[in-house]
């Protein structure tokens, strides 16, 4: 019994850590979706930021400067997504897929160029942890993720600006008729998403572990899209959805591979995503204007 | 006169794709330069490695073969306006099925065994794709997410199979070699290019014909164009979606089977170097036209084959190729951006300035 409780505690702690990037990305994705842009590029934003953070931390030998570089990389990448999707009305799914593919090729090439091997970087400095009552030693990103999700919820649902953004996402034409600058809100939505995905990506490379690894995000960007839907495009829902996937993802850290093969445990988050997106979110309606071009 | 105008518009569309490819190559050149290569030199080497001589060209065709299949697979689904991003997973499903039947069924003569193995691979890929389509039709699950998740599931599950139940004596993560009766022959003597490329070419012509001329093709295109209108006209769009996805997945599964029977003779972990997503790039470059796919597939095959030659010297080029591919997908799919970049050319070729 004692052993079981220990294991459960371990699982929870691990789940909190693994859910952090998902909560961040999905909360950002909610804002993006609410402004009417499908957040299909999150995998790429995260991956580019993850590389940027490791590179920055390695170059300056300082994790905080690394985080800054990661944010710059990720936000710039999301800006490109916004330019293509909003200004040039590109198909958002294709654009997202293309940019995710590009991010993988780009980060792998750069890893090869900087560190001489394509698989992973050298070790880099990591962000300092903080002490919290009850949970103890924990990454600063964990409370930050919760805080940001709550703030974004407040912005979307409790401020006039947020209301405007949601109108843009539901019906751009109506928004324009009442004098709202739809492009501005769409850019804002994508950039907020880019910022949060940058934090998520940086968390992976300079906090969760201490190096950049090829294809480090491993589909988390796509999982975040489904967490997004599961959380009803609400940043608070992203917290709950993120935790669910965190538990699924943590099983492989807790259960030893002698009892269940590692490959099967690694499948769990993907299977959970598939089941959730098929059966659990049937009655979630997306923002009506999502994915459509503006004009 | 009217006919002439149409031609210049088409010419412009063609040039727009060429320009996108060139832009992507230039950007790739910049990365190569950062990596310490002379980009012109590198591209020259790539081109020579790809098309310089008969043997090089045959090697190019080896690289092109899987891309022709995965590109066609993407195009088929795309006709019905479905994004099949699960090609990789369907490929694995087909390859594993073929490898198992090829290795453990040993009593059949070749005329039965080989077709059976290939058909089973196609069936496995088709069913795996149809499952995603079913989830979309029945439960509204976004096929982009489901197919990507199913890619991870298939690759991990296959890795599990070769690491545990099918583990061989040497401890290698691959299945047993398939029987002689399940092996596909070579196309020419003294070169390892398999006959799979013939399957690809025939399949491309057949699929092109079917989609242009059959009732099924018409219905699929109708659903792809306007689902609501198609349903009003009495077409069961759900059924068409599942059928099209099955066909698309079967092509990917067959590709996996052919790679096992003609190239590797067993299932090897991570044998696909991202053929699925490369298929998306090849299909996009061909503007989703099956016949143009032959050219774009061979072009990509050449770039990959040439890059692998350069890759033996230093290991950047292969990743740069995937980066160039992604850029092609983005640029070809962003006609408005290209229009802006090519504004003078468009003005010259497209009279009347209609948006095209």
C-alpha cells in the first residue's frame, strides 16, 4: 500500500512536470483559436523556441538569456505564421503543417551546424528551480503556466478587448461592421500563442532536461491542439486537459520498462489523444470563424 | 484569342511553382553556406550525383519510388478534400503486415505468395486510413490530429513488435528475412532498383484515369469541391470519405509492402526516412496532378539521391533537403504571397488582372 502511494505521488509530480508545456501551449492555442486562427503551427513554434533556448543558454552560458532567445525565436516564427495566414490568407492547416516540417528540418540542420551532431546538443545551463510550500522544489514554469492560463482566461472573458477578439473569431464580417480591426486581433492572437508556445518549448530544452534533442516536441504541438478542443477553447480548460495528458505521458517515467515495454507506454499519450478527440469532444463547437480567411 | 489567354494563365501558374521551388533552393543554399558549404558547388554535386549517368539515374529512381506512392496517396485523399497526414503510419502498417506474411508463410508458390503479401500490405494500410476516416465521419474527429497520432502509434507499435515478440537471435530490431517466394525481382541486372517503380507508374496512370472518368472519381471530387452541394445531389459524402481514405491508405500500405518485398526483404525499425511527409511535399509540388507527380517525384528522388552522395562527405545536406521540402510546401500553398513576389510577371502573363 505504502509503495502504491509512493508511486502515485511520483506519478502526480511527474504529471505536473510533463503537463506544463501542454498547459502553456494549449492556453496560447485557445487565444489563437478564439481570434479565428487555427493553432496548427504550435508544434513548430515550440520546436524552434526549444532550439533557440538551448542555443542561447549554450552561447551565453546563462539559462535566463537562453529563455529570452527562445522567446525571440518562437515569437518571430509565430509572426511568420500570422503573416502567411492572416495577411496572405493561406490555408491554415497546410501552413501549419509546412511550418512544422520546416521547423524540424531547420532545427536539425542547425543542431548539426552548432554542435556537430544532428541528434542532440551539448548540455546547457538550466533554469533555477524555486521552493514552494507542500510541493517543494519545483520549476518556475509550473506556477507560471497556471498563472498565465488564468490571466488569459481573464483577458478573453472578462475584458472588452477579449470580447472583441472573440467576436473576430466568431464572425469577422460582423466585427468589421462595428469597427473592430480584425487583422490586429488575429495577429495578437497568434503572437500570444507564439509567446506561450515559446515558453513551452524553452521549458523542454532548458528546464525539463538540459539539452536540445532532435524533434524534441514529438507531436506535443498537435496534442496541444486536441487539448485545446478538449478544453473548449478556454485557457482554464487547457489546465485540466493538460493535466490529463500529463498523467498519460508520465506513465513511462513511473512504470518500469521491465513490467510493460517502453514503446507501449510511449504510445499512451497518442492513444489518449486519439480517443479524446474522437469520443470526448463531440459536442464542442469551434469558434465559427476559425480557419476561414478574412476576406 | 480566348484560348491564348488561358494558356498564358496556365503558364503563369507553372512559373509560379517553379519560382517557389527556386526560392526554396536559394534558402536552402543559405543554410548550406552557413554550414560551411559552397552552395553552388553543393547543388552541382547533388545534381551530378542524381542525374549524371545511367547508374546515378537508376539510384535516383530508387529514391523516387516511395515518393511516387506516398505522393499519389496524398493526392487521392486531397481529391476529396481530405488531408491524409497519416501516410507514414499506413506505410508502417503495410510494411509490417507484408513482412510478417512474407517471413512466416512459407508453403505457397511465388505466383500466390507475392501477390498475397502485397495485397495484405495494401489492405492493412487501407484499413488503418479508413479508421481515421470513420472517426471523422462518425464522430467528427479532425483527421489531421487523428492521422498524426496514428503515425506515432504505428511506428511505436512496430518498434515494440521487433523489440519484443519478434526479436531475433542476434538482437537486431528487425523481422526475419522474408521467404524467396515473397521477394520482388530487380528491374535491371547489376542494380538494386526493384520492380516496385513499375507498380508506381501503372498505379498513377490508373488512379488518374479512375478519378477523371469514373462515377466514384466524380463523386469524390464533388465532395471535395462542395460537400453540402454534393450531399444535396444525393451523394453519400461520409461513405465517399471513407472509401477515398481507404484507397489512399491502401496505396501507402502497398508502398510499405513493396519496400519490404523489393528493397529491404524484412521490416527494419525506422526504415522510413519520413516518406509520408515527403509525399505531401512531392504532391504539392505537382499541384496535385498525378501525371505531374511523376516528374516531381523523380526530381525529389534526384535531390535526395544527390544529397546522400554529398552526405557521405558531411552530414548536413539531408536535413537541409527536408527543410527545402517544407519551404516548397509553404510557398506553393501560398499563391497570394507568390503573386505579390511575382507581381510584374503576373501582370505580363495574366491579362485583365483577375485573381487566379
